[in-house]
C-alpha cells in the first residue's frame, strides 16, 4: 500500500512539473528517446540479439501473421498509400524500420529512425496490386522486394486496394508465384519536405479499377501512440527518435545461444512456404520474462554493459552533461536528427543495395548543451544565466521525479513478476486447454474466411466475365452500327445517282420537246409556205419519233423483265433453300424415327429374350421338379420290402 501511495505522489509531482514547464514544440517536432522506443514494444514481444542486425523485436502473434497483410488496411494520403494497423504497436513497426524472416525465429523487426507511410515494395499487373516488406539490406528506393520467398508477397484485386476488409480478398499463397510473373514494379516515389516516400499505386491508377476517385486523407500528428482514421484525416503518432549510445532493451535474448541450446524448438521455418510454431514462440517469451532467467541466454540490462557474445564497445569521448536535463537533451537530439536528415543526399529511383546493416550506430553526435562562459557578464546575461539555471533545476527535479517513478515502477514490476510467475504456473494447464480451443476456433474461422474468399473470388471472376461479355457486345454493336452506316451511305449514293439520272433524262426529254416544238413551228411555216410538199416529210419524222419512242419503251420493258427475272431467280433460290431445309428436317425426322424404331425393336428383342429365358428357366425348374419326384419315387420303391412269394 505504501508503494502505491508513493507511486501516486511521484506521478502527481511529475504531472505538475510537466504542466508548469512551457512547451515549445509541436507533436511532429517532439522527440522520444531510443530507450522509450524499446520500452514501448517490450510488453508486446521479445527482444532478441542478432549478430548481423543487432537488437531485433519478435512480436507476440499467431501463425497467420504477416507484416503489412494481417491486422490492417491501406488508405490514400498525401504521402501515397499508407498502412493503417490495428495492432497497438503498429504505429512503430510498420512506419519505422524494416521486417525480415529468420529461418529459426520467424518474423523479426529491425528498428529504424525514419518515418514512412509504409516500408514496402509494390507491383501491379493482370488486375492485381501486390506488396511485400522491404528487408534491411535493400535501399528504400529499390523496388525489387525482399527475400526469395513468394510468401512475402500479398496480392489482391486492384478494385479492393483501399477496402478495410482487404484481408478477405487476398489470393491464395499458392497462386502468388504465377501472378507475380505477370506483374511489373510500381516505381512511384513521393517527395515531400525534402524526403522521399514509396507511395505505391497512384490515385488515378486506382480510379481506373474502382471507377471512382479514391478518398485522399490528410495525415495529422497524434500526441500519443496509435493511429486513428477520421472522416478526412489520419492521425498518426510519428515522433522523431532521439538516438542514444547507451539505450538498450530491458531484457535481451542471445539469439545464437538460445538456438544452440534449443535446436529442436524452432519457432518458424522458411523455404518455399512459411511455417510457425505458437508453442515454441511462447516458450521463448516465457524464457525472456522469467523471474529467474538463464544468464547465459537472457541479459538483463543494468547488470552488464556488454551484449552477449560481443566485446565491449568503446563509447566516444564526451564532455560532462547535466544529469537531469532530460527534455533539453531530447530536443537537442531531435534537432541533430533533423539536421542529419536534411544533410542526406537525395536518392534516385535506381535499385541501390546498401552494405549489411550491423545494428545501432554507436558514434552519436555530441548533444551536450554549450557551456556558459564565465567572467564579467552584464546584468542581462546574469539574468539569462539565472533563468537557465532555474530551467536546469526544474529539469533536474523532473528527472529526479522520473527516476523515483521508475524505481517505484520497477519495485511494483518485481512484485507483479513474482505474482505473475505463480499465476503462470497455476494457469499453464488452463492456457493449454484454452489454446487448443482457440486453435480450433481459429481453424473454423480460417475455413470460413477461405470459403468467403472463394465466394468473393467467384463473384469477382463472374463480374470480370460479365464485363468482358459487355465489352464484346458493345464492340459487336459498334461494328454493326458502322456496317449499317456504310450501307446507309451506299443507299444514299445510289439514290443520288438515280436522281441525277432522272434529272438528265428529264432534261433530255425537255430538250427533245423543245426541238420538236421548234420543228413543228418550222414545219407549220414550211407547210404554210410549201403546203403539201412537206406533209410527207412530217409524217416521216413522226414515224421516226414513234420508232424512237418504241425503242425506248422496248429498252425499259427489257430492263423491267430482267429485274423481274432476277427477283424470280432469287425467290426460286430461297424456295430451293427452304425446300432443302425442309428435306434436311424430314431426313432428320426420318433418322430419329428410324432410331426410335431400332430402339423399339431392340427393346422388343430384349423383352422376347427375357421371356424366352424366363420360359427356359420355368421349363428347367419343371424338369428339375420331375427329376426330383422320380428320384423320390425310386427311393421309396427301393425302401419298400420285397413281396413274399407263396411257397
């Protein structure tokens, strides 16, 4: 009870000091220490020391976990596609650092200090989008993915890339190898405030699949760990990480020593497909959190300054620093981190492979506040010095309060660990039964999810086929419309030609009538002048005109007869075709009738054969009965005593 009261008192004092101190920085400019980074993730997993990558973190998850696939979804922001994780620790592990798969421990997170919407590589093609976590050995601008395992990759239909239930649309892992061959790398890099980010598919590309503009959220800074999605904004905790040479996880498992001591307790296995053992993972976590750990495997920081199987690292020479000025050190580290980021050269879009990552850098920039020069100072300088000293004293008081709070918390944690050990021993059997029940429930859920995925894939495939059918129908309609337009144009041209011919014929007829009228006038004049001499010539001309008219009529009649003959020929051809079809139908009907008759005859033959067989069987039975009767009669006669003859 005294410990609880002491904790409450120290907490109240720390809150009062924090409220009283002036705050200058905003949420984005705030910096947390590297130690806070380690402590924040400790309750959710196990820290393991890797000889190549330093301290890596293993989350407490089940066998279905894959980074950037389970427990989250994608949203579009001004930085591109941003991963929104449902895990309490997702604000750190999916936006800082990298992921890799170890053939013994499984998925490991390697800490990083630069924020990004997601550290993944993207691919697209054949109506799908795919992504995979980037390994620490690949530069973030490299788009080749990570590892040789196809199970690193997740693929989903492009239309569902921003769906909150995207996990239900992933294609099965056994199809990834086939799909990835039909995709290409998405090299889309966003540049914002001098930093480059892998954005993934653009909003315009996604719109081609969803047929609507994707919603673009604005990223805002959260004041506490976590990610919250609003109607228009995504609030993400993304502080600057203030690095420290002496920052370490509270408990670290020597990965090589644990693997050598437990060769058959493999947590995960790669090579073609990824497997995971939940029991072995719990065994590792219990070993790391044990109240009486094996010091050859688990190192508790504070007892030894060196890492397992490693020589002590020489720290750089530093000037004396104020012990309690925690906030000022954090701000100094934040500023130095920002300067280092600003001085980094811009990376191009080419694939660049960095040297092997060897864990935390030990040579940190000196962030010691500058010394105050002594000597004859003005009153204003003395006031400034006094104000600085007061600020240092306040920071020292806050640091002392923080240390007292940590000591009380450690005492409480020790008591809780002792009680937890007893509860763990008492609940081991219950946990095993609960795990089996949970495993059965997870298997049922996975079966249901697979069934839902199959149904949705079938729906997606059906929709795709319907779209293809609609496109084919539209193309066919367009082709028919083009053919109809061409026919209409031809008919219009023919009508125009006919109209021109009629106009020419009418003009010729009018000319002939005019000529005839002129000739008539001339003839009348000549008749008046010459009288009967020219009457004979006029008759000849009229005869010639009648002959010409008769010839024209004969030509028109011949053309009409030719057209009638063509129509008759077409009608005859159509009649012949109809007769041919009718004959084919009759032949088919006759064939069907013949087949039916043959089937009927075969059925009759079978019935007759069955009847004959039944008659034969009846005759056989009757013969057998007669034979049996004769045998019985013979036996009776043989058994009868012989008749006595009279002597």
